């Protein structure tokens, strides 16, 4: 009844039934799920009112419920990495609440890590990646790349693609306590790429493009760049756009190149912004639009593109009067 009412958006009524269920059911019978949903309803204000402190109290009750690791540990499915039990989901939610703070619940990175570790202990593999991120960034604790790598390995070993990619990145570049190991890094890039992780696909494409740790294979690089680009990786979008613009490995197609640069630019990629601006300035692959090109160069310069500032100045010097007026209107916010 509680779930039916929750599904209908009748949250105050569902809260009443979840409370009844929690009083009558033991943890393994659904009491932990009832406590979880009571916590969600209070935390998100879906019941009578928002009460984050009360929500946290109920989430802790669910997260601390008895757990039998032999009978209750879920089988990790890489295609559904966030799939969870009630105990694990409550622990993850507590980790998220304390990681960022929520209303009157103060940010507490150490408490967040404790709950993420609880989530991992009850079988939520994705928590290993989050804990690794906390150690890597030094969030609320001394930065420790070695511990980050250890946690990434825990997730990577179970097939968690984001953990595999994070471990590969760390091994590729090296860090304090983590020696450079490009050979192993590429093993993990390949594992993550099999799960279509965009960053891993891009890393492999770049390796085949440059012949790094493998024989150069431009055709394979293009396939991998395209796969990463279609999944939204901005750097790959710039790369595939460049292939279409240069027309050496594949047929030149300015319109397609411009579309890829535009996609990357809209994601904040400075190279995509610069390349799009260059094409707009010359009217390649689409209409000429000097004022918009000027605006994109400005955005690229803000993000540290080495040539954007000079290109912007040079563009200003050869603008027509209508183009200058359009830029002036942009500067004025009109």
C-alpha cells in the first residue's frame, strides 16, 4: 500500500503506511525498506514537510539494519552499477548528504566517508569509486593517491567502468605513492572501453592515434573517437571534428566538422570553441558569423586557450561596422 501510494504521488498517505510497515516488519522482511522510504520522504519534503534532520535519523536506521553478508550481498551487475539494497541505498544517501551538506545537516566529509564505506561493506561496489575520489581530492582528509588507487582497484576488479577508468588515469600519469604504469593503465582503459566508458574510449583512441603503448592505427583511432564522441566526450568530439575538417584520413566535410566542434564548444571545451570560431569567421561548413565567432573566442580565452586572446584581438581589427555594433551589443548584454 505504501509503495502504491508513493507511486501515485500521494506522499503524506504513503508516509503513514511506511511508518506502519516499519513498526510491524523486521529488517529482512521489509522493515529496512520502510525506514529507507520514510527517510527519503522526510529528507525531500515529500510528506507533510521537509525535515532533513528527521530524514537522516531514518536513513541511519535503515543503513544500520542487520546485514548478512552471505545471504544478502547483491551480485554486482556492471550494466546497472547503481543497483542497491535498502541498507546500501540508505548508506549512499547519507554519504551524499554529509558530503555536500543538506539544509540544517552540516557538511561532514569524514562522516560521508564512513557511510560510503558502510555502503561498500554491504555490497554496493559503486561506493568504492566515490571513496577513491574522496582520497584523491583530499576531501576532508589528507590527500592520498595511494589509498585512492586502492579503492579504485576494489571497484575495478568487479567491473565498475568508472573505477576502471579512474584507476587507469591514475596509473597513466602517476602520483605520489603511485608509480607510472602505462601498460597496466591501458589494460584498465580497455576494460572500461568494453563497457563504453566515453573517457576510456577517448584514451584508447588517442593511444592508437599517436602510437602510444601500441602500434599506431589511425582507422581504429577514428572508430574509437567516434564512439566516444557519440557518447558525449568533448575531447573526442574535437578530434573527430578535426578529422572531418582536415580530410586526410576520411573525406573532408566542413559541415560535419562544424557540428562536432559546436557540440564540444557547448560542453565548455576550449579547443572546440576555438575551432568553431575559426570556421564561423571564414563561413566554413555553415554561415559566416563574425560576432558569434568573437564571443566563442572570448569563452575559449577565459578557459585558458593559448591562442584565443590573440585571435580575438586580430578579429576585432578587421570587423565591419555592423559586426562591431553587434559585438558592442553583446558586451552591453543586449
